C-alpha cells in the first residue's frame, strides 16, 4: 500500500485567537533579532484569517501586504504594528 502525504500548513492549525497569540509569542521568543520569525508568523496568522480584509483594515492593498510579509519582505515597524492591532493583539514589553 502506497503512503500518501499532504503538505503541512500552519494556517490549518491557527483556528483561534489563542492559537494565533501563542504562535506569535513563540516567534518573538525564538526570533534571532532580525525579525524574520515575527514577520513569518504574522504572515501565517494573516493567511489563516482573511488577508484581503486585513489589508483593507490597515489601509494597504492585498498584494502590498503579501509582499510586505513575504519571505523577502521587509515591513516597517508601522506596518507590523498595524497588522498586530488589526489582528486584535497588542505588543507589550516585559522583563
């Protein structure tokens, strides 16, 4: 019997706001300081939600948001904060 595999996609597992929050928290904890993991996590969360609606909510085009959060994207801090807020989250600093 041949085995079949499906492509694993994190967006299938980001069903609740709690899932998204914990995923983003883990990205902040594991990021090496260049923001790649944070950007990638925001991209995954945005795809799990509705990228088009999120783009409208923050005043960007869908294509612009995809590009900004893509692997080669380099979103500015303002964009990152708009995305975080539009997802219903807040950024906090703790020690």
